[in-house]
C-alpha cells in the first residue's frame, strides 16, 4: 500500500513541476514564435500560398513553396485561422509553445457531406444594419428581441423582429447604458441596465410598440427566478446543488409554499476522486509552505499554489452538469451523466424508462493540433416548440449540433455552425440562433439563423 501511495505522489509531483514550468514560460514570454507547415490531409503534400491569420487581429502571414510559415504572436492562447482556395477553413488553438514546427492539415472541400450539413444557403443574418452591433438577444415566442448599440453603447435600442427578419417594433431603452437581456423560466424577457435595474419587456401588438413593465432590481429578479426550471401542472419545479456541485436535487413547490423533493443524484466517483485529491494537496501544500525558496516564500498552508492551479482544480471537479428538461405536458427528462443514463420521469419523479448514453464519452480530445477531434461540449440545448433536445460538440472554435434520440440515446444528423466561435446558441422550431463576430478587431456582432 505504501509503495502505491509513494508512486502516486511521485507522479503528481512530476506533473505539478512540469505544470509550474509551463506557467512560468507562459507568464514571462514576451513574443512567441510559431513555426509551422501546412499539408494536405490526404496526400500529406505541402500546400503553398495558404493564409494564416491570428483570429481577431490583423496579424498574419502565408506559406512558402514548401508549405512552411513563420508567425510571431504577442500572447497565447491564440487562435489561428487558416484558409486556402479549394480547402475547408481551419481554426487551431495555440495554447503551448512548441520548439519544433507544428504540422497543420487541411481538408479538401467536399460537396457530398452526408453526415454533416454545413450548406451555406441555410443560414442568414437576421439584423442587417451595418452601423449597429448586436449586444444581446432573446427569443420571444415566434419573434426575436434584439438589444443593439453603436458608439460604445451611447446609442442603444431594442428591436423586435419576426423569424424571417422583418422589423415589428423599435423602442428606446428605459435606462442606459444597457447590460443584457434575460429570459426567466416563464419565458418573460427582461431588460437589465448597468445601473442594476430590471424592466420586463412586453410587445403591444395594437400599438406595434415595446412596453416596459414592473421596474425592479436585477438582484431581486435573479433571486426570485434563478432556482426555478419550469412550471408544470400548477407546480414550480426547481433544482439545487448538492455536495459542492458533485450532486443535484430536483423538486417542486405546490400551492406556493409546499416544497417536495422528487429526485436526488450524487456523483460518488467524482466525489471520491476529489477527496483523494484533497489529501494530496494538503501534503503538497505543507511541503511548499515549509520551504523558504522564492516564489513560495509567502505561501500559506492550505491555499492553492496560484490562480492557474485553482482554475484547473475547479474545471476538473466542478464542471459537472445535470440537465433537467420539461418535455411534453407532464414528462421530465433528466440527464444523469454520472450513471451514463437518460431518465424519463413523470411529474412526481417516477422513472418511466431509462436510456443508456455514450455520446459524452466517445468524442476525442487529442493534444495533437492536427488530429484534434470533436469533444463533448458539456451542454444540452432544447427546442421548446418541438420538444427536441440537442448535444453540442466543439472543435477549434467550431460548434457541431446533433439531436438526441430519447428512445435510443443515439445522435442524429449533425449540423456544423458555419461561423467560428458562436455565442449564446438557442434553438426554436428547428432553427439555431447565435451571435457571431468577424475576424477583424472592429467587426460588429451579428445575429445568425441556421436551419438544423
């Protein structure tokens, strides 16, 4: 037993040492030199005249006759946008410093994709005013409410569009500067100002105008509605966290005050890993605190070594989700990822049937940039109109969406969103909506609609 513990501690010691060296390099590097070669994915032959650009900047270069390039970065992480005529655009995240040239592979454009639908004629920009940028949006039934701005938020408006982009109403804001839009569990949309005030937005069809009701504070709105998921059969269903995020509990309020729990779930495997990890950190921290060497001279026992260690720890043990979704009139779908199951329950929490799932484990997450595959995006999206449920997958800034078959647990045909780094993805009536920004520093945010 002691040999096993010592071996485990040695492995963790080596890992943390390497990690600290990486952090040191990350912090103190002034410029990062990226050497690379771009090749055809099928033939492995170098490709010349390939454009390489740092996403969000004007910095870029191109490959020579041998497919090689040299690019200086001011900081990492950074994303490279790689484009070439006849090839699919590629997006690669640079998160580490490599002393050897990085090999990037491009795929030739294919027009017979059966499994992935990225047809360009199926997406459109809903808001076409080039002078304005979209700060936020929310779906309001069959309409879309946009919070738009120009001149660094000094001129802002609310615009209500129908689903094909026709303008139904334009309204000045009740208070500026704007913060965001917020939809509660009853589908009411609220406007939040940066002064911490909230106004419920209401479309008056007779006057073709947007009215602002029930002024209150943002804090009070979030405190009131944050725990609730949905309303069903006269009950307000809620979800709370258990065991510091390692578990969840689901219940409802009936008649305004009667509280009842119908489901509890605890990820015991992750909880055990966390406890084991805490024992290691206590020993490691005691060792660090006992030294007087820089940079640990003022280190206190029991605390994290630095912010990077803290973030990594939180990502490892707290990035666990337990989606609870209303489907139909009286059914609830619970994604029990700790047991690899979809559980269909009635309104009282009785399990009707379960479906095994593996899609959250099958994706690859390789550190090899040229071979990195799609990885599970740890998020579930819903179409409240059709009651369809979707999973998302990520790859180098791109997002892939696939519908989950609740009878089999399998995934349907995939749609890759046509633009990189989409924000705030929502689905309604089979269409995906999202915000996107161009590669230039001064590009405006736009709202895009894609047919799934």
